[in-house]
C-alpha cells in the first residue's frame, strides 16, 4: 500500500522528507493523483541532473540530463551502456506532508479518536474496533526513551498499548513485551481483501496468547 510505503520513506529521509517521481512510477497514476489532491504529496521541485553511475571514475558529481531524439537521457561520459533513459515524471520531486500522511493512515485503518504527536517519530493514532489504543512509531528506541512507555500505558487506559513499528529487532521486541507493550511490525496490518486488493486493518493485532499478568491485592 502506497501510504505505508510513504511512511517508510518518511522515516528514512530525515528533515526534508521527499520522494522522486521515478520511485512513484511503481504505483498507479490514479493513486498518485489522489495523494496530490489531498496534499499528502506536494510538488516540490524539478531536477536537471542525475546521479553518476555506481563506482564511476568520471570525476563528476552528477550528470546533466539531455534531450536526444525526443528522449530524456542522463548520459554517462565514459560508458554509453550506462546511460539512463528517463520519463518527464522522473524529474519531479515531491515533498511528503507527514501530518496528513499519518491522518490518512489512521483513516484507512478505520481508527477512531484524535491523532496526537507523542514525540518525534511517535504518534497516537486512535482506537481500533477492538477498543485497543494504536500507536505508530518509527523505531523501538522512540518508545524505550525515558518516560515514554508509562505515557503510552496511561493513554491506553488500562489495556496494553499496541505499537506498530517499521521494523523491530528481537532484543527490543522482548524488552517491550516484558514492559507489557504489544509490539508489531507494519506488514502485520496489511491484508488482501476478497478481491485481492491490499487493505489496512489494525483489528487483527491481538495480545500474545501466553501473557500472564500478576495482580497482588492486600487482604
């Protein structure tokens, strides 16, 4: 799903989150146009140069894009076999509006409630149909920061919070589980519907079946 793909890009592109038109060619044009209308993607700039070949010895920082016989070509000065043929859309760069992207993910997952930024890279997304509170997070270290886990538990209202990450390493997954935070990777929310179309759902994110909670009461 393009929303999740963009979220992964958002996590990797830092202070200036953007994506190239060439990368967007993998998605249907109708989906791109929908994101442009919603201002989740915003036309940012147009480039006039292209990166050099991998391990190239030409000494250039970039290669200029030329129009040759009606085609756009990023020519390699040393090896014509390394020339890159481009489409006009490849030259566009689009800015990702992170706030609107997160809101679109919550809407696509049919979450209810109010979106909120907890910290850089960590969002409170609302509640799933199961009543569980959902959080979307860039990296486990953002939840393991001092005070964050207790805040998430408070916001979750007595039920273990569900945090969806881009990826989780095994050690962090075990640590979060011990803290009674249900950690999931983003691929777990993507499913194919009856028509084979990829859809998003947070309702299938269930707590571990072997979780045991120890409650001590004074008698």
